[in-house]
C-alpha cells in the first residue's frame, strides 16, 4: 500500500511512496533554525489539506510557510516559489542543516512539486495526503530511496542568507 501525495488540484503526477512506520524526531535540534524545526515538528499528525496553511490542515508548502512565519520569516506560499528563496544547498545529506527546505519533483527533470524541511539525523518533515509526518533520507531504507530519487535540491533560509 502506498502513499499518494496531494501535489496539485488534480494530483497530476502524484508521488507514491511505500508506507511504513515513521521515524522518530531527532533527539536534539540545535542551531539558528531550531525554533522553526520545533514548530514544524509540533504539527506532526495534523491532517493534509490542499491549500492548508494552519494547524487544522497543511499542504506541503503551507507547512513550511507556517513554520517559518511563526518565527517572523515570510516565505512564498507555493512550493515552486519557495524553491527560489534563500541560498542553494548542495543536495547531499551531509550538506544539510536543520531548517533547510528540501525540494522534490514528481517527474525527472520536472519542476518542484513537493517540499519538506530537514530536521536532522537524515530525517525530514513534510505533509503528504496522510498528513504531517517524518520521513528519512537513508539510502538503505526503501521509502528513503524513493524520496532521494526525487530530491532535486535544497534551500537554506536561516544561516545562509536569503529569507524574510
């Protein structure tokens, strides 16, 4: 059984990921983005809502926008626009810092259709059609391999320029 991500009005090119038990949040989150990450983690379990930007329901970009807004940082509403803010980060796990926005594409060579937030320990938070959840970036994990194959970039809002 898979998970279909709500990526647009008609779920065009919807991503399907294998379902499994979600990972635990990182034990400790440090750095300038800790408050943003904690805000996002507090939303775990919130339902998916297309166009949702509040605790009663989030879509992927709404979750990211909300987490940053709670810390006074304004981001664009749409995932494709969030992909243009902040500083580019090399899309390798070792380069990521908590709070970085992860960019995913449903199709090879396609535009950004899904976003998440790196929280540390090879984990990221995002909102799929099952709601806000954690997923992993671990090449030995089947679900993580799915996400890593669709990962097209990352943006740093705090600690690397850009934002607000």
